[in-house]
C-alpha cells in the first residue's frame, strides 16, 4: 500500500512540472486585445444624415441683461405658438426679403446671422422655423427656490380653463431693449387672438412683469 502511494505521488509531481524551453524555439504569440481587432466605427455615427454644421456661421455676441443673483431662479411665462405649414412657407419668403434689405439681422435665441442662414435651406429650417415660437406674457423675473411650487400651482390653477385659440400676426413691430443695445423685429397680434392674449396676461396677474404688446420676436440687430 505504501509503495502504491509513493508511486502515485511521484506521478503527480511529474505531471506538475512544466516542460523545459527548447533553445532556439519561437515564443508563443501573445493574445491580442479585443479592441485592437474591432473595425473603426462608421462615419455615419459621427455625422448622421441630418447633421448640420453651424461652425461656419457668423454669430452675434449676447449680453446678459437679466442679472444673476445667487439663489434666484428665472421665471418666464409665455404662450407657445404653433405656425401652420403654409404660413411657414410665407414666413421663409419674408425672412429672405428681410435678409436682403438688412444684412446685419440675427436670429433670436440662436444668434446666427440671417444672411448666412438664408444660404442654406436646411439651416434656415432648423434654426429659425424649427424653434418654438411664443408670445411672452411678461418680463423674466427672479424668484426664490421656495416660491417655485406655489407660483407654478397658482399659474396652473388660473390657466386651467384656457383653451387653444387662433392668433393673427398681421403687423411688423420694432422695439428696443432697456439698455438700447439691441433692436428687435417682431410680428404683432392686433386683431384675431388679441382679446384672448390680453385675458391670459391678466390671469397671471404679476403686474410688475406684464407686457402690453402681443408679439413674437424673429430677429435682432445692434443699436
């Protein structure tokens, strides 16, 4: 029995020993990393079909007119405006005409030069017509964080009875900001939809931030 155990132990020791390297033999190839075997990503992932390059467009500089106060949050109350497709086509023609007459116009919010946007139909659609238009019911004001929930609840309660209605923007309007650093071109509601907008202005009842004009702004220029 002892002889069998001794023989088994010696066989196991032989199995654990690694074969000695042979002089002049080539080393086994090292395993390559998985990432090195993957093909490069397709260019479509980096630039999808709808990609629009805005890096070549001239952009106006924006000056912050609403002061930043630590702990304050900006409150802006407005009515979103949906423009029908037929009206969008007419608006595109108006934009091109405006760009030819006033070359220094910039698109509101995006701040890109209108003359540059009009050179590319896709950019014009994305930047100007693709954004959300709105009619502001008042100025932007600062509120504290503890006021947010109560003001939002108040506005929802007051506007819950309001329904959608049509607005006819039938007049061009020009105005200047408080600092007299920028002028704006906008379309104003003077007839259809004006009574409903005025009711909305009265409903939100924050008198210090009310407007007396019902417009949505399209362009700005310096001075």
